[in-house]
C-alpha cells in the first residue's frame, strides 16, 4: 500500500504533491446529480440505507448524501472540522459494514479507496473522479478488467473543484464522471451521460462556509491551520 505523507510540511505547500491529501471540496449539486440521474430508480431504497463517506473533507458531499440516505458516516484522515478523523486505508472494517460507500477520494489513492470500498459495501460503491480515471494500464489490470463498473456516468457540464473551498463562480477545464459499482447487477459497464442539471440541483445554501457550524472545540484547530496556510 502507498504511504501517505500527512505531515504539516507537506500540507502547507501550495501545489499538489503526489502524496497530497487532495483538498478539493465537492459542489453539492454534483452529488445530487448521481441520484437524480443514473441512480434515480434506486432512490426510494436508499432512504433505509447506511452510507460511508470515507474522505468527507468539510462535509459538502456528506450533507448532500444525507438528503438521500437514512444515515451517513463521515470520516477523513485530516481534521477539517467535520466527521470523524480516520485513515480509511488503515481502518479495518467487516464485510458489508455499510450499504454504500460514496466519495471522491484523493486521486492518487483512488484505486486503493475503490478496492477497499468494494470489499466493505453490501450494495454499491460510487466514486466521483476525473474522467481520465477510466484510462491507464494499471487501473485496467487491477480494477476494470476484473470488476468493471456497472455504470460510467459522464458529466456533460463541468464540475468546478478548487483547493480548500467551494466557489459558485469557479470554473475548470477538467472533466468528471461518476464510476458506479452495484453488487449483483446484470448491467455491465453502461455508459451514461449526466444531463445538464446544475441549475436545477444547486441550492442557495450550498456555498455557505460551514466552518460557522462546526464544533467549537475543533474550531481552534482550524484557526491554527489557516494561520499556517495549511491549505
Ligand atoms: C477530493 S477531497 C474529498 C472532498 C469531499 N468528499 C467533499 O465532499 O467535499 C479528498 C479528501 O480525501 C482525504 N483523504 C486523503 N487521504 C485519506 C485517507 N487515507 N483516508 C481518509 N481520507 C483521506 C483528504 O483529506 C481530502 O479531504
């Protein structure tokens, strides 16, 4: 397993190291898009299910997941003031610990996150990743040739993700897709497109600074982090 450097020195750098934590929060509409498009027919079942978001960051994806699931467990290796602090790759879970695992993992560890997620979910795993996650000989050998996704859902709109915050005005040149595995599904690698939906799914409060709502005991830690320009 690749070792990650979570030291302050590495976190303080402004550019993305190979072993960076990939602090790129997800605009909530991109999470809603998963359930309002590709997974629409599963929506009513999800209301009784439990989901793990193992790389929850500041909780932008977790809060959107809560709109669809009965329970969402949120964790992250770094303390952003939301969820439990836990290294996903070093935590032991029983098989079927969660119905679903849904996240956008750090790109450099996405393969490891995916393999682990598939081992611990009973119903499915969905990974939001750059479209280029679909290529590479390594990923073909380790994942796609053995266990291809049920759906590959390409965003037709761009999903702007920027370092350390969500911003309604942000733009990006990067394409993103949802990679979805549903256990025991008869569908195999179905290519779908997520129709333009941003306007419809975006909510007024989506871009709020949730630092205001975090546990005051953890706020101190956050202030310390920003003093040291840790992201
Ligand atoms: C792209 S961000 C995820 C954004 C988040 N899902 C959201 O809703 O905004 C990647 C996250 O993975 C976390 N991370 C990196 N390595 C991790 C690990 N080994 N275990 C758990 N979380 C990890 C980082 O701290 C970072 O918050």
